[in-house]
C-alpha cells in the first residue's frame, strides 16, 4: 500500500515515527529509520504493508515501511 502524508517523531515510550496521512489517519511507522530521520517534518509517500494491531505507542495502525519518497 502507498500512503501520502507528513512524517513526525513522537517522544513517547522511547520514541516512535508516525505518519499523518492526508486523510487524517495516523500510522505508526516500523523500519527504515534512516530514511525516516531524513524525512522528518517532510511531506512523503510511504510504501509498505499494514500490520495487524497497535504497537506499544498505541499511535495508530502499524505500517511496515519498505520505501520512503519525499514529495
């Protein structure tokens, strides 16, 4: 799946990366931390697969990142 939105770092439970999609849905991002750090605050397209359930941060569905592209 591909989701477009803004990446942010949330200092919760040791920190987590979150994508706020254009439709308002918030996803907890898993993996590709190096790509996410360079995209912090940027509008991006994230490609990945949706994992079942919520992570420790309970910040939304978990999206396992396979690719991040700045827009």
